[in-house]
């Protein structure tokens, strides 16, 4: 199976796709990024991957639509999870564009263009902490960003509480 590169960064004389390349594009188009991320998460779960997280990063970055992050207990399990993901995707006719870190086995990255898969060892996952880098900002962070980092509260007119009616103060005097 060959890949047809898009024509915009033309680096060679070949600017059109062949029939087999068009067939490959049609196969890839048949699986949406959401379906692909679900397929990958299920394939990882079949090999007992822990902490499977699918992050939707469409609004945050243009490098991909989804991140799928999971971990295995040993480097052997990380490779088994990776093999399971690649086999499940090949059954649907989708191959990774790039694979990195497979031989080392501590952090494997599979690039499916619209979905990027990270398979970690537990120590590597806590060290890099990709979930906190790509998750939605908390409400406190959004408020801080809206005020340009100043610690003062935004100046808005606050409703003053109604004044209590004044009463003469009565002090009780205790007698012994």
C-alpha cells in the first residue's frame, strides 16, 4: 500500500496520484478520526493497557485531531500494545505514517496523521504528563488569562448590601 502525498508542497515532478494511490486515499477517508481513535483505544484495552485517555485537540492544535495516551507495565507490554494497535488499524486499511521509539519500548509514538498515539511506561508518562499539557484550561486559569495575569479582581460595580435600619443599642447589664 502506498501513500499519496497532498500536492501543496510539491517537491518532485510527480504531482498527480495513480489509481492505487487514489484507492489508498479512499480507504483512509472511510475511517473518521473519531472512529480511528476509538479503534485504537479498544485495541490498546485488548492488551490490558492502563490509563487509556483520548484527548480531543482539534481546538488547540492543527497537528492532529486526537491524542490517544496509554501505558503498559513493561517495555514488552508497550511493544505488544503497539503491535495490537497497528494490527487493528491495518485490518481497517490504515497504516501509521511514522513510528518512533518501538525498539526502546519506554515511549512509542504512532502517527496516523489525524490521530497520534502515545504508549508509555508509567515513569515516562508521569514525567512528561501530556494530559495536563493538552487538557482544557481550568476556570481559574481562564479568569487569570482574561485579566492579563493581574491578581486584582476585575473592576465591576458590585451591588452594595442594603443598609440595616439603625436601632438603639441595648446593653444588658447583668446583676449578680
